[in-house]
C-alpha cells in the first residue's frame, strides 16, 4: 500500500479541522496524529 494516499487523507483531514475550528495548531496536530497512526499501521502489514 502506497503511503501517498494516506498522507493526502491526513493532510486533508487536518486542513478541514483547522478550517472548521479556526485553529491551525489543532488541525496540524490531528493531521500529524493521523499520519503517524496510518504510518504505524502500514508498517505492520
């Protein structure tokens, strides 16, 4: 599985959260968190 789609999804979710909450730090933190989780999940396969 390519990591590009997972990273794109994480960035999109982070950006969407940032816009929705008006806080880029929160969106970035969530995006990074998702990217880390997806990265760990892909490494286990």
